[in-house]
C-alpha cells in the first residue's frame, strides 16, 4: 500500500499543506514582511497600488489555504469514521510534516525559482535564502516520510 493510501496520511498531508501556507503568509508576508505573493514583480510593494495588488494576492493565497484546510479536516473525519479510532500520532505528525515539505518545496521551486514572483527574502542574497529554504523544508518533508513509514513498522 502506498504511503498516501494509508489511513490518515492523505488527510495529514492536506492539513500540512494548509498549515504551511498559513504559516508562510502570516510569518513571512505579514509579521516579518519579507515578501508578498508578487513582491518581486512589477507590482512592487514600494507603491500604494503595488501594495494593494500584493495584499489582494496574499488574501487569495490565504483563501486557497482555507479551502485546503477544509479538505484536510473533511478527509480526517472520513478516515476516523472509516477506521473507527483516532489517528496514530506518529503517522499523523509525519503526514503533516510531509505536507509542510511538499508545500514549501513546491512553492519555493515554482514561485522563487521558476516564476521569480517573490523570494524568501529579497536583496543581494535572495538566491541563498531561497536555496536554504528548499533544503530546510525538503528535510522536513523527508523526516515526515520517515515518521509515516516508521509508524507502520511500530
């Protein structure tokens, strides 16, 4: 049985993707203000109009995260009904970390590298920040996959 077909894995991955998106938006976009969704484009946050466009894009991004969160909760409820018990802690935490890794690596490769619409932190060392981000969250996803697999052996 594939890793994503086990009970609580797909729901955990979906929840991890949503949580990672919310953390990215809240921490990097709002609290630290290192970047916004389109801050490395011609809609720079240095103008009022650019900030308005980026704020709208950030809101659309958060709306997408909410949709994925609702999907994850729905899948988790389905898994609990199907299995008849709470999720094994190691499997669910591992699946959440896989989701966090998937979101951040996919978002990092697509938005930071391919599209270049923003970077983790703009400036002279933006590539180093982007690479470090990919390494850290690739590792988080790998640790999550190890936890899911080790839960099956336990």
